[in-house]
């Protein structure tokens, strides 16, 4: 069976590094892996989505509505936007950060209230995380992505050591310590 | 060993392992990373950003004629720019293998249109391969060089967003060598004028027949027989969607070569299945071909000419199956891309908004200024059109010339804006052209260009002097402004608009995302002074939002550009915390 993980957020939040880490971990675990990302225009403050799929043999690299086993959301509104992509019985891990999109900034639209509660009430398994706090504790707001990966890692069967090995192999030297720390904080979150 | 590779990175590895010696491209999503990854092999491959796709392709042609394997990459609309050399290159053929990657963008993730580049293969009579995953990106890039030399033809490698920007496993094989072939003077082949071209046209038609025979027998066009009730003909990413949607419930003819199409293979496959579908995004290129073969195929009538296909769409149309999903029921505002915090374009367009002018626009990050709250672009067609179209407008509406400007990025100006400026000087309109010089090609993710003073690998080189260039073509008035200083920028543009002569206004300030740009500490709001008038929101900076009655500045986004300060009458925006 192919499994599907969707990483959603706002351009600039580091979703690409998160998917790359995840991809390398899954490859190390012996799976066939496909990752699909969209570069370019949508990077700049737009809604971004990356699909990671793994299994014995993966065909399509994209995830459609009702297909994701896990959604890792870097921002609340994005969690709500991509919720239809979650499979029945799937899980959402959501960073509690809110980033106003331009229509909200200009007053043309409102940022919805109680996003996380609303999703919970639908019976969805939601794990809210203050990842910005974890990242700042690790030393830099940019580490939000790896802190969230840490939270997700805890919910998988993949060993802690595999994750940290792949982080060491994937991340540039000068950010290694920061990212390992952020991962650890996410992983050990109660 | 198998490695995870982006489709575009796999193409670059294929170039390396095929012994390609030269890569010249102009960036364009989703093709850009091929050339960026190729730079990693700069010991073996000379890589460069050309000013535009035509120059890139002609550079590759020169290298190929000289005996080297050469390559260029572009997005779909880039091939329009390079179409002129392509059509005649088809006649001359090659010496060293020449491969041309063209990346389509179904769904228009980052493009201004949704054209289907397969039509170019047929129109220019050039062989076209289409990979469906990273392994095939690698294999087909290498194969394309072999075919190019075997059939004496350029070969098109058709990619699409989902193939270029998907990552999957790749196993690399033995390295090719980068030896030059002999160059022999041969005007009959390399000098295309009527007498020679007539002979070459015959050669090209014969070549097509030979390629067709190859296509019929090639192992990149494969048949997989499963359940015979449904037969699928597909290529590229659509094949992967079909496999996921239908698995063993269908039989497949996977096309690795989309031009020339293998008529016999298709006909034989059609005979073996009950209902035959052609699954292809965009135009019915393969479907129409099947119909000329007299085959009963289904395709566009049930699917779509617009946008992308997916496994869900295929399941729905062919099997009638739909997946259940949940919705939050919340009203979810859109999140369109925005100019970044600290983007110098914001300052320039804010000044233009205050001047209330007509803006003949162009393509780049600055096109985002057409969205709220700036809404400061009137037209945008293709790269370079801003300048030439303003000239045309000013001819028929001379009275409004004092209220009209053209805006164009530095890279776009070099790509195809220059000739528009020459035309303004030559055919004299009082056109005001603003070059948004942010020292980089921003939109496609930071590529160097002839104005930045750096080559693709960051090595220093000469930079085009825009002022001297304008003077040289006959534009006497050149003004340089700093868009972070909005009042001064506005005043300078207002003054130029009053003058009865063409002007070039250079709005100069590097992109805020460039590594070498040093930022000030983030600004913050003095809540005692802020009265919540929302004047600072007018600038449309993603780092400023309202929190209750007061505005707040998001310290994770603010780069301390200070452009917002000129909007606050209450002095509530302060430097630092
Ligand atoms: C013919 C063609 N080639 C390439 C592209 C892709 N593309 C769009 S805008 C752009 C360049 C943008 O750079 P610049 O003009 O410097 O503006 P910036 O984004 O930095 O503001 C490119 C390469 C295109 N749309 N059309």
C-alpha cells in the first residue's frame, strides 16, 4: 500500500527542506519514494504544498482529495484549506502559527476563527503544536520545519536515530546543531 | 546506487553522463533547475545563462556544428522565442548531438499560458521524447543525444511541471565521453539558403520515415497487457496517473516517444482492447493522430482541454469511482503569492499608484503588483511586450503619454526589452520606460543575468551599463531612483512624465532576498502612538497586519526596509523593538 504525507504551508516557511528530509528517511528505510513540489511563483508568500508518497512501488507523485494519511500543516489556515485531502481516519499535525494572507491584510476577507477546534469537531485526529516556540527555543525561527518533522517522527515507527542521521546528512554544517535541537524538541513534545 | 533526484536534476545528470559539453539556457519555471544542476558539473560542462532562449539555442547550435554535444532548456513559452532557430535547425541537422528540453506547465502553476509544446515537434519535424519520472528523465536525456546523432536531428525532450518538479529514484550508469567530433565545412548542410534548403527538405522527410520505423520498434514505447476491457495510451506524467488510478484493471501503451508516433504499434494495441482511451493533458495531440488512423478512441470529450489530469479524475471518468473527503465548512480566504517584505518593487509601484498612471506591464515578480492592494498593472502579455506595447499605445493616444509608463525587470529588459527601447528612440514617442533593476532574475528563483555582473557560477564578469546603453541607442534622458525612497521616486517619475522626450528611469535596489543584502533589524509599532488608522496597510506588506485595534509588525518577516514609515502620520513605526 502506498502511503501519502502532505506538507502544506506558506512559501518561505521551509516546507521543501521538510519534504527532502522525510524523503531521505523513507529511502533509507527501503521504500520507493516520490515527492512532488511546485517551485517558482507560489514561493512568495503563497499557499504551498508538497506531496511525499512511499510504498513498494509508487506511481503518481501527487496526492488528491481524500488520499493523505498525514497532513503536516505549517499554518492553521493552510490546515483548513487542505483538509479535504485527508483520508478518512488520517491525522493532521498543525503548527498553531497564523499568517494573514493578503486578502485578510487588505480587509477583503477575514481569517476564520477556531480553526483547530472546528477540525477537531469533525472527528479528525489533530495534534496542535506551537512550533515557532520550539524553533525559537532551539535558536532560530527558521527551524519551525524541523521541529514539526520531529513531532511527526514520534508518530511513526521509524527509529529516532534514523531521523537524526538523515538530518546530519542533509542539512548544511552550520545549521546542523540548530536543526538537531529543533528536531529533538519536537520529538519529545508531550 | 539509487538516489532521490528531482526530475530536472536527473536531466542534468543525464547531460553529464552523455558527455554533453555545453549548456546554454534562459530560466523559466519549471525548466530552470536543469541548468542550475548542470553547473555542478562545470568541470565537464560549460554552463551559462543566455540573455534569452533564442540566443541560448543558437549557442547550442554553434557548439553542435563544431562537433560537441550541446543542450538548452526552456519553459514552453521560451520555445516560442527560440522557434526561429529551431525550425531551420531541423533542416541543417546537427554534428554533435543537440538536445532541447522544453517544459510545459499544465495547470499554469507559474505561466502566462497553457500551450502544448508537442505541436512544435510536428511543426518543425523534430523527434520528441517524453519521460514520466526521474529515472526516465535521466535515461531519455542520454538517449536523446544518441538519437540526435543517429538521425542527424535536434531532439526535443518534453517535460512538464509534475515531472520536472517531482523527486524519485534514479540509478546512473556508465559515463559517456565528451570528445569533439570532426568539423567539416559543408555549406549544403550548414548554410540554409533556398538552393541548399530545398535539398535538405527532402532529407528531412526521409529522416521522418526512418524515425518512424525506429519509434515502432523502440523499447521506450511499451505495451503492458492486463485486463483487456480498458486500453490506455499515455505518455509522461499522465501515464503515472493512469497506473495509479487503474492498476491492473487496464492495459497500457506507454509512449516514450511522442513524435513521430508509432502507427502500427498503436493500431495493434487498439485491436487487443475493448475500449481505448488516450489520456493526455492539454491538446488532443495523440488522440487526433489515432483518429487519422481510423481508430475508435475516447479522450477529450470525456476529459478536458484545460488544466491538469490526476489519478482522481481518471478514476472518476473511467471507473465512475469517487473518493470521499471532509471539508472544514470554514470560509477560507485565498493566499495568492505576494511581493515579499522589503521588496523594492513595492516602493516603485506605490509611487506609481500615487501618480495614478497607466502601466504597460511585463513578466516578473513585479507582475504581482497587479493584485490588491496595489493593483497597478494594466496589461501584461509576454516578456518584453511592456515597452513595445507602450510605444504603440502612445502613438494612438498621444495625449495620454504623460500619464503612461512601461515597467520591466532587469532580466526581462535584457531578454527582449532592449529592442523595444531602440524602437522608441528610432520611431520617437515620448514613452517613459522604467527598468526595475533589482540586480537579479527574481521570479524564477535568483538567476544572474547580463546586468548583474556575475555569471551563472557567481564568477564576476562585465555588467551591462543601462545608462550608457540607453544613450547609445538614442535615449538622452536617463534617471536613476531608489524605490525605498517613495517620495523621491514619485517626484522623479512625475518630472520625467512632463518632458517631451523618451526617458529611461532606472529604479535601482537589490532584491531583499539576495544573500549579500544586509537587513536592518525589524521595525515595530509604538502602540501608544498607533491610532489604528490602517494607513500602513495600504502598502500591502505581508509583515504588517492588524491585531485588534492596532497594527503589528511580524518580526519574523520584517527586514527593516522602512518603506512603511512614510505612510504613518503619527510616527508610530519605529526602528528596532
Ligand atoms: C519567454 C519566456 N521565458 C521565460 C519566462 C519565465 N520568466 C518569467 S519572468 C522572468 C524574469 C524575471 O526577472 P526580472 O525581469 O529581472 O524581474 P524580477 O522577477 O527580478 O522582478 C522569467 C525568466 C517567461 N515567462 N517567458
